[in-house]
């Protein structure tokens, strides 16, 4: 038995394998709560999924493994809910899992992906999956868990760029082009073709839609010595119909703003830049002070409860041990904290069958 476990562990380490174990799966009955995606370590196959119930303040770790007796894989990138299923994107295992969000049992999987980042649903028979180091956005049928086509992104060579987060406005999907890119593309979901684009700063990653129908994106500015360039990061407000920048807010060179999102009402923005920051979507300048100071803590992920407004911040600590989630109320007062898996980075909410994703 020890030899068998050693061999299975070695396979997970080297090949990101997902082998079934002999133990019986556990039974879960989740209700309202928060999924926490824990990346694990690259090429170690130790990604995991945790689940937290804010009402009882109880956390369950490794729920995917415990419910299915198979490891989640190598590097969980994101998770979203659609059609009463939880969709988990596992980047370096090239797979997207669909699970029952109540029992955590696997319902199906989409395989054969390059390096998936995010999945965005158009309808029950069409979804887009963005990719790292691939100039294609994969088109899939969620009902059959199959790849049905591709959208080739103009001006992006294979292996030299990536597509990231997506939002819908009417019949169009807007997608950030991140690594060594500076664009947001507009996809016509009727034709599955790129219908337009807008240039912003270097490397836009996060994208959000506010209550006024405006798009927001945040750029990271690249890095010192990058062949693509290095500049001050920026926050942009964009009119999606005219594809024009309406407002632009510059950070300082060396700042690392990321994880941009809106609250449940869509009237406030939140992001990480060492600390946790927030501002009204009508603001004309960046806030002077953060709502939550990090005090040297390595804030790695962020989400805001879309119903109650509580703020959750993930602490990766040293990227090797179990991470911590800190829970604050909407004013930034500490409420709770709990341990999860290694490198918690993204979140997914389940509120009475109304599902939202924050990453």
C-alpha cells in the first residue's frame, strides 16, 4: 500500500495526473457559501478547492478530492457558476471540470485545452474559454463538454500572447488581451468573430461591468526590462458601444494593481495594490487611502460578497504552506479568518442558486 501511494504521489508531482483512490467519496450538502480556488504549486498537482459557509463560519478543505477521490490537478485558475453547475478551470492540467455545487461531485469535463484561464458562457450550448500562450479562444458546448471551434485573435501570434477575463454586453463579449498585449477585443457571439478592439495600457488583465453599463479594466504596466515595454499601470473606464476610453486613472510606476471587480450592486470598484482599495464608479480620482491595509501581508486574492458586501482577502503567506482567508465587513472591520489550501487566489459565490465569480 505504501509503495502504491508513493507511486501515485510521484505521478501527481511529475505529470499532474488525476488518479482515483480506493477510499469512498464523502457526501456533502452545501447551501449558500463561497468556493475558494487554491492554485497549489506549478507542476506539483496539488491544487485544491475549499468551501466556506459564512452563516456557520465553517470551512471544508479539499472538497473536490473528498467528494470524488481524485485530485483536482495542476494550478486552479478560476471558477464560475452557470446552469446550476460549478465550472473549475485547471490551467496546467488543460481541463475544465463541471461539478454539482451542492455535492461537489464531478458531472463532466472539457479536455484538450491548451492552457485555459477563464470560461465565459454565452448560452447553454456555447461558452468561450480564454487561453495562455495561444492566439485562439476555444468555443465549447457545455451540454456535451466538447470543443466545437476556435476564435483566432488578430494580431496575436501563437505562443506570444494570451486572452484573459471576459464580460458580456448584449450580443457582444469583451475580452482582455494580457501577456505582451494592450487591447480589449469585442467578439460578436452571433458569428464568433472579433468585431472590434480598443487599445489601452500595457497588459490589461481584469475586466468588470458596472451598474451604468460601463467597462472597467486595470493594466499592470508590464515589468522593468520587458521587451514589450514598461509603464505606470492604469485604471480605465470604457464605453463599450463606442469603444472609447471615458476616464483614465494613472498609478505610480512600480505599483501592482490587480484583481479588479465590482460589488453586487455594480456601483463600487475594488482591487488589490498591496492593500485593498475601493472607489465609487462615478469618482473622478483614485482614493487617497485603502479600505484595508495589508501591513506586510501577501494579499493574493480578493472577492466581495455580492449580497452582504463583506470583503474576503486571500493571504498566500510564503506560497508553500496553507493560505489564510481574512473576512472583513463592508467598512473594513475584521470578522473572521480561516485556513484553506496552498496559494488561494480566486473565489466563486453561491447565493441561493444565484451564482457569481470574482478573480
